[in-house]
C-alpha cells in the first residue's frame, strides 16, 4: 500500500541530510542569524552539543504570527519564485533547517522583532506542541535552543562521537562562518567556558587579528594577501606561502559569495597553482573569497548547500589558477616579503 508519510517523519528523513551532527545544527542556525542581519551572535554548547545548542542573535526577529511557519517545512521568507532561486543572496532558502532540527530535538524558538512590545515563544519535542505562541522575556532578536539532539532517533544518537570530537566540529563550523563575516561578532562557549571570542573586525588590522585567532600566528606570518579582479569576478583573501606546507588539507577555506564551499574544481585549481612550488604530498593553506554574479552559480545542488555549480566552470578555474599562480611566482625571487592586506 502506498501512503503519504506524516510530516514529522518527513522532517526526520530530511534531518538525516541537513543535521547529521551538532556542528551542522550550529551552521544552519548561525546562517539563519546572519540572514536576519545579526551583528552579534552567541553560541552556547553543552556536552559537545548533544545536551544543548543555544544560538542568540540581535537580528530582525520573527513576528509572533510567523513563529509556527518558521518551524514548518518548505516555509521561508527568503525566496518566493524560481527567479529568486536563480539569484539567491541569502545563505538559506530551502525552508528546511528549523523543521528538520525540531523533528529530532526538544526545541524552543524565542523572538522579538523591533516593533514588538515583548517576545513570544514556541517550541516542542519532535513537533510543535502548540501553534499558539506564548509571551516570553527576550531582548530584540532571536534565540533558538536545541536540547537533546536525536533524543527520538536512537540510532542517530549513537552515531555521535565523543564530546570533544563533536565540539571540535562545532568550533570548526564557527571558525568557518567567522572567516566569512568579519563585520559580525561571535562568541562561542562550551560548558560555560568562552572558547572563541571574535570581536567585530574593524579595518585591516581587525581582520588580521581575527585571521590570527582562527588560523594561528604561523599562517598570518607565512601568508600573503591576494586581491585580483578579472572578467567580472573577484578573488581576494590570503594564500599560505609554500614554506607553510601542511601534511593535512586542514587549512583550506574557499568562499563563494560569502558561502563556504567544498568544491573539487576549485580545490583542483588551487592545488595546480601550487604544483610548481610545493611537493605533491604537501597541502597548501589558503583562505580565499570568490565573488561572482549570483546568477552564474547554482547553490541548489545539495541540502547542505556546500556544493555549487558554476555556469562557466572553466572561467572560474582559470581565474583561481591564474591569480594564485601569479602571486606565488611573484613571491619566489624574494622570499622575505612583508605581509600586506
Ligand atoms: P531558510 O533559512 O531556508 O529560510 P529555515 O528553516 O532555516 O529555512 O528558517 C525558516 C525561516 O525562519 C526563515 O526563512 C526566516 O524567515 C525565519 N528565521 C529562522 N531563523 C531566524 C532568525 N535567527 N532570525 C530571524 N528569522 C529567522
Ligand atoms: Mg536556514
């Protein structure tokens, strides 16, 4: 017999793709805060995220009568048409994260938009417990509290690694997003201890300070800034000098229009650019930002939105390869070059 699955089950199936672990929850929630225009985001984690993930922001909030919609599948304020999808400028657009997270946790959503007299909240365990919001105390902005992740999906819960491992992933997720928005402040706490405190970066100095906090002193002193524009695309960021070769590909950040992506084509272009100056068993380090026309890149490839498809992949490859190769070649005759931004 064929039947239509109940909503909660549908959401739990989607959750399998979108929220495989606490770090993925953190990524989705922080992206929502950024899409809401937040300037300060606090992330509180307990027990690696298995017990608690709480994200508070000072963004534009959600009106009381929209709270239930925010937790409903395929409900989004970010796109409304195929046209919008073709040129997405926000990090989210699928309307999946909140309902997916709710379906596998005990969730509370509290929000106060600037025109509200007070905040309202809504929540539930696995599903919304009551679609009528309750009054709550909360400053302007939004808090989402996620407790007991996977409490109702024991097989998934068992897949969680140690507290330390899960937290490391969370910290990486925050680091990635921290490198994408220097203008926003982030505080990350684990078991009530402050682990990362990224102040909003002012000017080049502030940016370097944040880069140092996330990538370390060594990377900052052994890298060079890059900023090249070609054919309507811009590539900026920092390239690790060949002397900063690593045994692991663990310091490689590529952003496309502010979104961290894992893309074989881009990674390959960078690897090729380093090929002349680095032994093939070593891995280059880089933090690079590619800005392209949103209409020339498709982000709707995978639910986690870390894969992209370029309309003109060869051009993107050539820009990346060409610009980085040139920088590395310029560096070679004089290895002692001052760091500039
Ligand atoms: P998406 O981000 O793809 O739209 P989500 O399920 O992540 O889908 O969120 C659903 C909706 O809830 C968003 O479109 C947005 O309107 C609202 N929302 C979620 N988080 C926040 C937040 N922190 N501040 C303001 N609005 C939010
Ligand atoms: Mg979202």
